[in-house]
């Protein structure tokens, strides 16, 4: 995958990623349904991983030719890359570590049964949080080359922040608005009791996602150490906050501590990167507000609507499932129409939408004439 990205073969990287998910699902689901054995399920998933990654390695080897040469080995460069990679790995693990720490404290301080509520909420939030991250895999090598040519990363970072806000709106904020009835419809009473935890953990993930373009900038300009410091700040803040708040609010207190820790760490990180990129808060807000305002308005309207119909549909999961789905679909359609029809998109964003396969012509008809 790294060779595909570094050589600019993003289509092949995307195909490999999709193939990995589909192959794992096709192999593991029948095993789970027919055998109900965890060991066979893990074996099937491992086999799917090896099959897809092995095929990708063979394909890449035939098209991206490289050979190990001892004379080309630079110990200092290898050490620098090791430090760079270690910082990124620890940063990626921070949220996972905090979620696991929360479950440990909940089991010891509250009750073990409450861990299931936290697990449902954290898994749901993390799954939804993966969706807006998809475009960022291709950015690191591109922005690194731009930085090497002394090109400014401010404009592409702001553009990706706008796209991130749209992704957060569709995949996190709108599900967040219908969380109580949506989670109840999905997993029953456990999901309903986990709704508050889901909301707080979603706030933590939104904070992480909003700084993701700045995180790519930090990697491109060789400031991965900031990623490590951000992770350490989050984990150091999380421990005392969780221990203090769980005594008062239970499992919701643990989630609140994680949310506060993530917000504090990401605010510090954003300030450091904005200073490094010479990007002022006023410039950033003026660029993001036009596309963020529709997201906020539609989210607020959806949350109010969900709260209004909750007493009506709470009597049955068969009412809650279609109600939450229809509310989400209506809000998503409204937001998409506002984005396309309203004058909130830049010229480059409109051109990008028009070039989308199959839906580009429809979007072009909806776009306002300029």
C-alpha cells in the first residue's frame, strides 16, 4: 500500500482497500453464521487479509520496480524515519488507548455490565468516524512533494478542512442527532442507554477529524513530533479527568473525560500548526463558515425533530428504525441540496462534483448558474 501511494497509484490503492473489506466480509460472515466459532472466524479473517495483501504485493512488485542496495542505506535517514513512524503510530493509538482505559475504569468503578453500553457506543462512533477519513490516505505523499518544492500548504489544507466538515456533517453529526432512537432501533435497550456515551465520544472523534488536514500538514513538513505531543497531552489529560468525572456521572463521566482530553489536545495541536503555516484564525473561520453553517442548521433541525418524535416512536423498535432512517435521509438530502444549490461551494469544488462519474451531470443541472 505504501508503494502504491508513494508512486501515485491511488486507484490501485483504493481498489485494494475495497477488496480487503469485501473479501473479509464474504469469508467471515458465512463462517460466523454456519459455525459460530471464534477461532474459525479469526482464521478466515486472517486468510482474507493475506490473500488480498499478497495479491497486491505481487501486483505492485511487477509495476513498481525496486531493489535493496546496501550502498544506498543511510543509517541517519533510517533513524529519522523510524522516529517519524513511531510518533505517528503512537498518535494513531491514542484514541484506542483512551477508549480501552475508559472501559477498564468503568468495569472497576461502576459495574461490568456498563462496559457493554460503552462498547456499543465506542464501536458505533469509531465506525462512523472512519468514513470521513477515507480521502486523506492520498494526501501525505502529494503534500510532501509540494512542501519539497517550497509550495504553500495553506490553500490545500483549508480546502480539505471544508471537505472534512462536509464529511463530519453527513457521517457523524446527522447520525448524532438521531442517536437515541437510532441506537435503540439497532441494538435495543443497550443502544438507548449508550446514546449519551455515543454523543460524547462522537465529540471526541469530531475534534480528531477536524485537525486531520493539519495532521497531514505536520507529516508533510516533517513535524511528526507534534503528533506525538498531541497524543501524550490527550492521554495525560484523559486519566485524571476520567477518574474524577466517573465518580460523579458514571460511564458518561468517562466519555466526557475522553471528549475533553481530545478537544484540549487538538486545540493545542491546531494552534501549533496554524502558527507554523502562518494561517490566522480569522482566515480559517472566513473560509469554513460558509460551508459549516448549513451543516449546523440542518443538524439542529434534525436534533429537534428527533426529540419531538421520540415519545411517539419509543414504544417499538419497528417504529424507531424507519423513523430514524427517514429523518436521517431527509436531513441528508436537505443538506446535499443546500450544498449543491446554495452558493456555498467554491469553483474548484463545483468542478470536482461535476466530474464525478454517473452523478456529475445531475449535479451540474442542480448547480446555480453563475
